[in-house]
């Protein structure tokens, strides 16, 4: 795909109480995320928690503090909200995506990966309605297709892509490459398979 630099902050959600668990080492050290930063010059820093009052920094992935929703104030700083769980989730992807849509509008990017339930579907729709870029993982590469399926059913996903095509889509979409980058990426993938 070529080289690219991470130019935006990332918020990462893992439903820790899900039946399917992802083990991750969150140490604050520099790590390399192959799907986001395939080159050594573009490391992604992992922060254990999004610190309330802090600003998101480019090239950094943030995890919400356990048991709190993460939103943004009018200046773009993290806000930790103790509001009740939404659809049984706190933190909730929906709460954060809705805040991202309100604060960043058409500059928003939302990516919804595999997971159970519907968390994130309504928030992804808000980002879509605000003119942001929205991507949902396809069924074929999803271990559990609940969350992306609900987003797709709501018309929230501009792109529905396999996991291994998302980095390329993000680069093309943010760079304004091609008239229909999602379709072009899927077509390229099909031609490589032939």
C-alpha cells in the first residue's frame, strides 16, 4: 500500500466484559499497529486512559477509563462522564461517537469493528449524518457481526470493508483519493485474488 503517517488521534474501545476477550498489553510504551502504521517511522503510542481535560494527540490511541463514558467539551478536551450505562455499556462507543460527531462534524472518522450487540451503530450514524467518514467491518472477517451489522442496517456505514482493507481505505478517504474509494479498494482486492 505504501507509506503513510498517522495524523489523527484514535480512541479504542474494548468491551472488557464481552464473552470474547482480547488480551492487550497497555503499558504506555510505543507499539506498532500494523493496520494503522505499517512503517517503523509511524509508531502509534498507546495510552492506558484518555485523561479528562487532556487534548487528543495525533498518532496516539486512547482507551477510555474503566466505567466512564468519554466525550469532548467545546474546546475538544476529553471529558469523563459518569452518566449511566447506555444499552448496558459504560464506556459506550455510541456516547463517544455522538460526541465526536458534534465536536468534529465532517472531520470525524468512525470505524466500527466486530462485536456483540449494537453499541456504536447509532453513534456511527451520527458521524455519517455530520458528513464524517464511516467504515464498518464486513461479515466475512467479523468473528461476531452484531455491531457492524446494526450500523450497516441503519445506513451508517459509508464503507463496508474486510479488516485487512481498512487502513488503505482510511488513507484513501482522508487523502481524497478516487471518486469512490471504498468500491475501488474492494475492486482492487478482487482483482488481486483473480
